[in-house]
């Protein structure tokens, strides 16, 4: 077989417009990249309040307004040029960078692939100036009206860069990415007020707050802020603060296990691993804590100059920082009882979280009022005796012994609940995008209304693509892949019953899960009230032995009056 070999080509220097587009693609690849870079600049400018406006998820417009230092006209004229920066001057400055931005690439990269307008004013009594750049060429510079600070308005993103534009996602997907960056910066800088507007509607307002309160406001849909606490540790030229949740806030993913270094969110596995190690003895295997780790460190001990988007950091004293994070987590958890060190399944509870009081260090502890609010275990004649083989819960009732299948019982309880009431939908913080086949697409479109009535809101996100946008409280505990699995199976005959049954099975206590006595008592009480004592798949929920049967099994005479 004849193989045609490519002819060698001569090496040449790329034209400026080509090389600048390549550089821009490293820094700016989607609307959220613009939000990230402009927020960094606004924070570096000493802003006390920052507003982010998005139109069509940032695809049509990204506008960031701050009240920071602003720029005089000479600086404004230079700010969009490649490698124009006020944050470093010499090579040695790279070794002690304290600002979020320092490369001088952000505005230049944005200007190359969009239309950008910057209005900036350095002081209350000084004039503002407007700069306009399109496709990497300045098209205007003039005096204008404006208040102290800077407004950056970016439109026509990738109008001259079709190879990049065709890979952009749906409006809601891009909006979700922008929102995630916005929240990252807001969590890292609680001393700044942040507001997010989507298509001229304010979606999120985060006033100046302490770190724990800022996290509670930013992630209120994903965690109960009443279960957060904080602790800290210090080392040589660095300090660590951790804001984290009680073990019952645990998650199957690491979405709420986040690390920040000098005000910047970073992907540093060693810090996440340190936080998880600090939870050893409190966190069952396969689960992850809700924890936000903040490291404030001498800039001379770290290097951010290893990634265009500054997502990674290199530590010169990583073992010491790792140890401090573990120590802070253990201080936080010290007042709480642990679980066996060997891998164990999670303790499941049917009770909603009660509002414990906050403490300065450590996690909130249940008070006497919380304990009093829980029902006494024997008021209804049910006495929990224990758990057997990790599968069965054993109860004594008047004159009989009940062996309850914990999974089957909980599954039926959830199944009945899912079909008994209209769910209240809560908008998801970040819409969940997923692809479908042509057949699945048709079935989901036909079942959209029924899905919403059952507690899941979906909408089209393009050809053979959907997004989950809102969920009822029942479904929020499901892993994302399980949710997608359920939605993909929507439609067809008997699917509602199968949908409820599958969801109930996924949400129910599993074989091997440890169950505390109060939860076990409540599970039995609810199971005894079920209209059908079988799980949705037909298996019996319990087996009952009378006192007479048990006495006969050990050749003892029956009592004339059963013991109550």
C-alpha cells in the first residue's frame, strides 16, 4: 500500500494577529473566563462592591461594574495591550505575587476576540474616559460621564473566532459556569459585596459578611448553614482557616470540598486530601465532607505562574500546610463523637436537622431543646432491640416480635410519599446538563409535564441535550448520575410507577447502613401505618413472630395472658 507522506514545511514566525488569537484561546475560551478575569481585576483594584451582569448566559454580554481605584486616561489607553500590567515589573516580582492577576493577558485576550468597552474614573473629582476596542484594534477613546471605579462591557464574543464560537454550550450551561466563578470569588472575598444579574434580573446578592455566613448564603441550596463551624491553625509565614460542616452534611461528591489560597480557588488535591484526613473517624468510607479551606500564605512560599488561568499553585512548604489543614479540621470535630475507624456505611436519619447554636470554634452541638423535640421511643409500645446483619431492625411490640427489612420499609415509605403530594421545586444552583439518544429525546419531551409534577424540571439545551433546572427536596439527595438515569427512562407505559419505585430504591437506606435508635423507631412507626406492607417491587417489609410462637420454639408453655 502506497503511503503519501506530508511534505516538510519551512518554519516561520506567526503573524501578530494569529499568535494573539492563540494566546487569547489559552486565557479566554468561554464567557466564564471573561467573568473570572474581570472579577480578578476588580478585586485587585480594591473594590468594595462588584456587580456582574450577564445577557444570554454571557454569550451576548458580560458587564462587570466595580467601585475600585479606576484608571487615569494614560493607563486606560495601555490596559488592553499585551502584557500590560500594574502588578509586576521585574522577574523577581513573579516570586512574590500577591494580586489575583499579574500576567497582563486578560484584557488583551478579551479585546482580541470580542468588542470591549471600558469606562474608568480614578476619583470623584476627575473625569471618566471611555475606551473601545474591537478585534484587537482600538476604535475609540473619549471623555465621558462616570463615577469612581471601572465598568467593563464585553459583547460580540468570538465574532472573529468561529472555531471557538461553535463549541460554546447552551445559555443556561454557560450561565451556570459564570455563576460558579462568581460564587468562587464571592466565597474567597467575603469583605466585598457581590451581586449577580441575569438578563437584567438580580439573581444573587451577597452583602459583606463573615466567611461562614457568606458560604451559607452562596450555597444555601446545597447545605444547611446552621450545621457549619470554623477553626484555624497557624504555621511559619502562613495561616489556615477551615469552614466546614458536621459529618451529617457529607456528600458523595467533592463539590463542596474547596480550597482557596490567598483569595484564589485552586485545584490542589493535597489540601482536599488533608481536609478529608482530618475527618477520619467521623466520615464513613465513600463519603466526603463539606469543607472550605482558606490558606493565607506569604507569596514568597508559593508560585501561581504555572497555569494561564492560575488554577494551580506550587507550595514550597506543602507538608507544613497539609499538617495545619488536618489540625484545623480535627479542632473543628473534636467535640463530636467519632465512628469506628474501620470502613462503615453512613448512619441514616429520617429526622430533619434541628437548628443548633453556633460556636466560635468547633461545630454546633445539639442542645437540650433539640433532644426534647424528638419523640420518646416507647410511647407507642415500640421498643427497638437492635440491628442484625446490617439488614434487619428488630422491635418488640406488645405480644410480638417484629423483624423489619430496613431497605424495603424505607423504600415503601418514600414511594408512598413521592406519590402523595405535589412537590415544591427548588431551582438548582448549577443546572445539570446531559445528552440523550433520539428515542430518549422524544420520550422526555412527551413526559416533561409529568416529570415536573413528580419533582424534576427539565428543559431543552440543544439537539439531543437537556438540562435539569429544578428539583424537589426528595430528589436533591440523589447522585447526579442517578438523576440523569431516571430522566432518561421517562415515558412509556407504567413509567410513573417504575420512576417512583426506582427513585425510592435509590433514596432509601441501604443494606449495611447503620441506623440510630431514634431513626429505627420512626421507621418502624411509619412502616406499621403503610397501606401495603410490601416494597414497590413486591418483597415483604417485615416478618412477625408472636410471643406464643417464640415460646413454642423453645418448648416453653404459652402464657395465659401475653406480656405487654
